């Protein structure tokens, strides 16, 4: 009898859904990983997924699977590591149920995540933001909706999933204006709004009307916009804005870039990174450090304060041939 099928089913129905109360996004990501792995294992073992045993998924097969993700499917290292996280989670759960496979499980859990280059954060300059916000045609209902959506995103830095799940009731535009959302990890977050954003959202709410529980940014049929729809409308407005701000052509502007833009505006205004982490709903302040690396102006100001005056440019010259060899490596 297969030991994998009942373990996998219990992992999703008991471990994730009941014990951890995992979000739909987490369950969906883990499901996709295991669907890919089971199909891969079927091709390599000639066994149907329902007949696979835990012993069939050894460290060698899983390592080969991870390699194929990059070489054949063209996945990034980040995606490869995320798939490995989903696999490890199942094997940690299986360790409690199948001690007879302890050695195999430990070898799988020992598969390391792959290191990769960290790309610089992409964000928009104030001129690019102005051009983007001016792009929607506010003579139309959809244009006014898109303008309000972009203005709220650039100012608050909400994730696209947080943005699409907003209802009219999540906006509070009186004294202490703010937007309430439930973010990653089911953490509730309240983000203050500027006077400019409040003015835009008041106009949009009057036009939006409807019930407080209705989606704040609906599609054609009144249902919430999907994340793909937000990405599509953003790309459309970037195309419109590019002739007025040519630097946009060199950037891949995604909804997450608008989140980075909000963070960089806070950093450049002198806001501490711990506050920015709270603003964005980051689990750790370490995540926010990427914005310090991306802020060239901040580095230039630091350089101006620390460069010793009156120094003469020079170049290090190794005093020994062996040292010169090592320096040239």
C-alpha cells in the first residue's frame, strides 16, 4: 500500500487547512508544487501518482526535479527555492508519521536552498509617478477607477492581493484617514492616508456608491479585480505614460514595483526602516534592508560625509609575486 497518498492528503487537509489554518495562497502554492513533483516522479518511476511510495521520492529524484525546474521550465532560483520549501514541509510532517523512513526524510530535508544574485529593487521616480497617475483617462468610469487604484497603491504600498480584496468599508476618510487591510500571514494592518489620497478616494467613493461590503475596485461585472487584471491595467497605463516620461521604457513596471516605490519614498523622506517594515507589513526588518541598498542618493550622502579630504588617488600594488597571483584571481 502506498505511504505517500494518505500522507499527502492528511498534510493538506489536516496539517495545512486545520492545524496551521494556512491561507488559500499558501495551499495553492504547495498544491502546485506537489502536482508538478508527482507528474515528474510518474515519468521517472513509471508509477501512477496514487501508487507512489514515500521511498520513491528520494533526495536524488527531488534534486533532479529541482534542476529540471530551472533548466527545462525556465523557473528562477527564487521559484526553485519556494518549491523546495513546499517539499520540505511535507517531509517534516511525514517524519512524525513514518519513522521507518527517517533516513530518507533527513536526506531530503538536507537538500540546500540555492543561493542566487539579489537584483536591485526597481522603483519609480517622482516624475515617473506623476506621469503614471496622469495616464488614465478620467473622462471615463474605468479611467477614474484606475486613477484611484494607482494613487492608493503608490501612497500605501499595498500588495496587489491586499488591494484587490479591499471593500468600501475598509476606507476611513474622516479624522485620522486610513485604509485597513488583512495582509500576508493574516496580519491586520492600518495604513494612514495623505490629504491628496483622501481627496481622490472621496471622489471615487461617491461615484462607486454601493454597499460598504462591495469591492472597492470592481471589474465590469461588479466583482473584485483579479491580480492579473491589475497587472494588465498597470501595463496599459505605463504604455500611455511612456511618451511623456521616456525613462519608464527601461523599467518593468509591475504592481510590486509600486509597492517598492512607496517604500523608497518613505526612506527618502527620512523614515526609519523599522517604521517602513511596519508600514509594508514585513515579517522582519531585515526584509526592508533591500531599500537601503537601492537608494543611491542615500549612499552618495554617506560618501560625502565620510570621504577624507585631500587624499591622493592610488592603486594597491602587491609586494610579492605570489600575492600578485592571488590578487589576480
